[in-house]
C-alpha cells in the first residue's frame, strides 16, 4: 500500500494523475497502513505472531477517521473539505486490511526474527 501511494506521489511530478486516484488513493490506503502498523506493534510488544487485530478495532478506527476528517475537521480548517466518498475510501481500506493484511502469521514465522 505504501509503495502504491509513493508511486502516485512520484507520478504527480512526472505529469497529471487521474483524478479518481489523486482524490481517493490516500483515503483508501490510510487504514491499511495505520492498522498494519498497529498490528505490527502489538506483535512486537509481545502478542503471538498468529494474533490478529480484532475486527471491531479496525471498524472503530474507520469510524473515528471518517468522523474526524469528514465531520469535525472541515469545521475547524477552511482548507478541509467534507466528502462522504472519502468515508467510503476509509471503509474500503478497512475491508482491504481485514482481507489482505490482518492474517495469522505462517508457521515458523517470528516477528522479532530480525532482532535475534
């Protein structure tokens, strides 16, 4: 996800990026990146490698991001714009996290293997 976002940022320097990607990619990759970091931190802090982030933690994060960035922030910052489609991007990002990232670690997998 981070690589995809970085490629789009690099592409902006080379020329125009399709509007749909330019406007909604950050919303789509936000929660997979944030929740992926939370998952990694929990495993590094002592959770077993097969521990998964509970689905309701991700759902709570999605609702919090949508409420803050689409509900609260536009009233506090004139540069912020409330766009309900951004909330859809957060929702799809959470679903991607649940389907692709929030998985149990394979056999013989160690989160702290780099430090051993």
